[in-house]
């Protein structure tokens, strides 16, 4: 069983603050997911986004956190407006000492290394704070930028699977990845 850190747990990187997401982040998530370029790369989000659905999902994050089921972090820039979420990074699907890494960012934050920085911090959190033995992740085959993030962090491709993409309304090919915890892995940042 995962020992959940307190809901006040924050992670800081060189340029980012990752704080547990809260219900009030739903409005910003709605803005970000109103951009088709963002949402088309997500597997389970609705497009156009549903405000009530997003609010319900964000309202459940604290319960999931306390139950050790999912750890979702709002990502903010240190040099940005306080409380302004630029994206979300999470570990969910936790079971048998493994979890699933996910992340999404507003288009204005693309191409600046924020996904790699936030995902790297969550890999360290998953292995060092949660004690997970491995992480899984996936990306749409046409989301090459996400593939580069995962490769940079040491994730290994384990295959492809056909999955239904809710925003696209069709099946897509998803590339699947896995990363096993190794104490000596220098790609995982130290907290």
C-alpha cells in the first residue's frame, strides 16, 4: 500500500512548482483543454471540453490523493503569476508497485522543456517518495514530442496498442512505454 504524502506536498524544480491540484484549477484546465491542439493528444478528455465534467474530476483529486490512488499536480512557472497553472502532471493507475505517468500543458508552454522538467520530477517522486518499482506511460503515435520526453527520461518502448481516443472520436495507435526504477539512473533528478 502506498503511503500518501500530505496534501500540502510540493515539488520544486529549477523553473517549476508542482503542487497538488485542487478544485479551483478546473477553470484553467477548461481553458487549456479548449485548445484542440492540446486535447486531441489526450485519450479520455472530451472535446469540446465539458466544464461540469472537468470540475467533477478536479473535485475528486484530493480523495484520490488521500487514498493513494492518484497524485495529480498542477504545474506553475516559478517566474509566472502565482496560482497560474500551465499544465498538469500526474501518477495514477497505481497498483502492484507500478503507476502511470501522464502530463499535458497549454500550447503557450510547449517547446520550452517544461514537460520534461515536470515529468522528471514526478519520476523521482514516484520512485523515491512513493516507492514504486516501475512506471508506465503512453502517447498517441502522432505525438512525437511526448515520445522525446519519455525517451529523455529513460522510458523504453514496449509496443503499441489500439485505443479509442475520446476527443478524436476514433481509434488511434498508442505507443506504450515502461521505466523500471534503478537507484543508479542518472536521468532521474534528485529532489
